[in-house]
C-alpha cells in the first residue's frame, strides 16, 4: 500500500478544520435565524452554498488535501 500524498501540513489542516467549523456554525445560526424569522424558501435555499463550503473544508482537512 502506498503512503498518502499530503499537500498541506499540520497548520493548514488545522486552519481548514477551524474554518470549516466556523462556517458550519455560522450556517446553522443563519438557518435558525431565517427559519424563526420566516424568510422565504428561496432565500433559505442559498444556505446550501454555505453548508457545501463547510463540508468541503472539513473533508479536505480530514483527507489532508
């Protein structure tokens, strides 16, 4: 089995984990605010981008890419 090729170091991995967690919490807070505030569905649909970005950052940090 070949070793995993890593293109980010520990500092970059920590930065992506932290940024992903912050984006995830911000998205959850925005979603809660929009739901409680009665925002239209189309506006809430825009949060897909926020959650996609959070997931991307967290998975990249996990895989060291």
